[in-house]
C-alpha cells in the first residue's frame, strides 16, 4: 500500500499550465468576450427602453398640443416595437384619445398586442377582453364566446369580469334564458 502512494505522481501546476496553455488562454478570452457581450447587450437594451419611453412621452405631449397626426405616428411605431410596457400603453393612448377612426385598424393593433410574446398572460387576457369591449355591440355571439372562452377556462384575474360581461351581453340582447344558463354554468 505504501508503494501506491509513493509512485503516485504529484500535481505540478507549471507542467499543467505549459501543457494546456492554448486551451486556458482561449477559455479566458472566451469568458471575457461573453462578459463584455452581456454588458454591451444590457446597455443596448437599456438605451432602447429609454428611447421608447421618450417617444411615448413625446406622443403624450403631442396629444396635449393637439398634434394628433404626429402623436399617432409615434404611437404606431411603439406598438410595432413589441415592448411589454409601452406597446400596450400606446394602444391605450390611441383608443383613449380616439386617434384612429377606422375600427378595423384598431383591431389589428389589438391583435398585434395580444400576439406579443413578451407580455404576461394576465396582460394578454386584459387586452383580449378590451378588444371584445372595443368591438361592442357589433360582436356576434360566437365571436364573443370564442374570444373569451380561454379566459373563462383559466384562473385569470379577469375571469369574473369576463363572466359578468357575457351575462350582461345576453341580458342586453333580451336573451334571459341564455343569461341564466350561462350563470348556472359559471356557478358549477
């Protein structure tokens, strides 16, 4: 047993370094490159976010100055940026200030916001519901139910609000039996 420990070679750092010099240098350079890439990417994203926020604030100022056309251009650009905060906010400004008269164009923007992968589920559910409310009386029953069904089947924060809206939809159409049936389904 003592022969095994005596014959066992000792670790020599200099020898290890000399044998693996190229691999170690490449590894260090790669780590430094990755760190710098992450820093540069984070700075780029931060700069982009600041740029987007400045455009949003500029659009709000233009709206206050009654320069709706210029504001609309900025807001439409913000929607296309697919920013998780400013894109939905831009659509809200467009709707609140009635900057677009064409309902179909607004619905396209709703779809663009809803399809944004950067948004969390609850924000998407909110915009699905807002889209249905925006369509208003023009919505058909099957379109209403197909749009809102995923929210009803989930544990969304908007489930109760959506349920009330559908019930009121049936009541406004004078379909009291459907309103009661829907309420019974929801209560189960």
